C-alpha cells in the first residue's frame, strides 16, 4: 500500500514511524527540512515540499496513493491537500481537523464530495477516551468492540487478584468468562501463551462480554465507584471537548495558570468552576478541596507536569487519575509510577489511521493503537484458510492472538477447540509492527 503523509509534526512523524514498520510504501512531506531529517533512518521516503502545491504533489505521485493523510498543524491546508490528492486520483484521503462541528454526520456527504473521505480530530478522540475512563474508574482502559458485543479491558492487577501466578491454560472457571489477550510488564508488552502467568502490578488486557463484567471485577479484586466530581489541571482544547462529553452530569473544576485562558473558558463554559492558578501547587490544591474530588485529570502541555500532578492528587486521596502524556518515552515510566489512565493523542490518531489502512468497515470497526500493541476488528472471509482448523492448530504468526469473536450477533471468547467460520467478526491483538501479518494470516 502506498501512503503519503503531509506534515512531519508530532502526529505525522509518529504515524510515519509506526507505519514504516508495517511493510508499507511511505512518503512523508513537509516544508521544514529539519523535521524530515529526523526520519532519515526509517524505512520510508521524505520529500521537502508543500502538500498544497500541485507541482510538489505530482512529484510525490500523490494521485497513485492508496491513502493520503493530511496532518499538518493547519486544518485548512489539510483539507485542501486532500482535495488536491483526490483530484489527482488518490483512493482515500484523511484530514486532521480542529473543529468538532465538521464531525457531524450531516457534513459527511459534503466532505466526501469535496474529496475528504475521513476526518481526524485528536483532541476530540482524547476527550472521548478520558470520559470513558471516568465512567469506569476501576479500569485503565475500556474499549467496546464490535458494537459492544465484546469488551476489552486494561486492568492494573494488585496482590488481591485471584488468578495471579496461575498458568493461563489452567485458569479453568476464569477462562469461561475472560481471556487475557496481552500483558504489560516491566515496560514490555507480552502476547501470552498458555504457559504464561499474570503477576501483581501487571496491566492485563482482558477480553470479555458485557454479561461477565462483574465476574471480571471480582477476580481482579477491584471495587467499583462513581466519579462525579472532576478536577481538571489545564484548560486545554481537550478539556473543552471533555466538558461536551460530561454535560451537566458532573461537577467540574478547571485550573489553569493563564489568566486570559481562564477568562475565555469562563465565558465559554459557564457551568464550570474556572480557577486561575497552578495545579502543581500543593497549597492551591488544598485550598480548592482536592481531597473531595473523585477524579483528577491532568491536561497541561507538559507530560512531566501531568505525571507530577497525578502523583500529588493520589497523595491527597483522589481515587482516579488520568494524565495526558504526549512524550511516548514517558509512557512506560508513567505506567510504572502508577498514575492511572494515560492518554496519548498520537496513539489515538494512529488507531484511526490503522483502521483505514486495514480498509475495514469504519462504522462498525476500529483499530486501537496501544503502546507497543494494536487491536483490530476483522471479518473472516468465506473459505479462508483459518476456517479449516481449530484455533489451536492454526499456527498464527508470533505476536498475534484472537481476543474474541462475534458470531450470529453474539459475542464469545475463543478456546483452543474453537473453529472460525466465514462471516465471524474477530477482535485480534498484535504487537506493534505485526499488524501487516493480519492480512496474510486471515486470508
């Protein structure tokens, strides 16, 4: 697949690096040479030029692209670049935007007509993930797959989890209602086999069905609670989008050090309590009653400040913390520090791009780009070779596991003697860099 990426900023560079591991033909273009120089050692081509120049777009042969992605910092340029690419013959185009109005269904036909097939708004995606984390504060991640028929959970395990130390193949009753699809341990992601065990302080990615959520909570040793009072550090764009998700069902306080921004937020968010100050200041936290809040959400521009803010909130007894960590090298450290759910816009944007790359039904499917892993939804084709043997005999490539499936509209977990059928909808977990193996394995 030929993929042209316009914009070597944070999102574009991250996408280019990740997609370069997937055996794709990648070209990334930007008007700043220094940004491109940092990509010279990756399996991709760089081009110094503008995606709004017809001449430059012809030089990179944007018209032959299977996927054109406009992710410059400028919404209008991204939309225009997609229009140009589409007019030259690009099969599919994606534009990064900064306006949630454009995501409304009533405008989909308009954007499609002008040559923009898909829109990505990273801040909106981040706000949605944060809202999901607040609604279910006992998990690190909650993903509803295949229209909610399968649930994928990221759970931090403590000493009170009942299945610690047991080989996964021996879980017995537990394996009836949940499947451990991946494990994060000591800054490493593991796709486990039957001989592997989960340990205290692992983050286990567990697939289950909605009917068995209470069972998962029980064996993981978790307690549920409702988060109603939210303390937000940083009045960012993500914070604004989050308020649209929470509506008037939550009490929200936003603290920001920029007085002008506070005044702007007060005008735009009249139902929120806006405070001018630095949420890393212990005295301010105590003055604002931090210990009375159920969740602390750190959304400043600094990953370090967000991590520190969550640690301080934990010390004050806040049960649920969420940190925006944009420096990927800090994600591992943040997990080790036990600061709760971690949000990264680049990974969220990658999720959307990967799904488009897999050419799945975007209305019903998704691809989740976790740190060092991806989760995809696939449909088994009639007569595919994976339907000829039980799962235990398929010899799937290393780094791939089937987390669950939906058959005849009903979600179910898979076991060694499960045999896939044409039309089955699968949830597949892969290590980063192995997603290109899915197409080959499931044809």
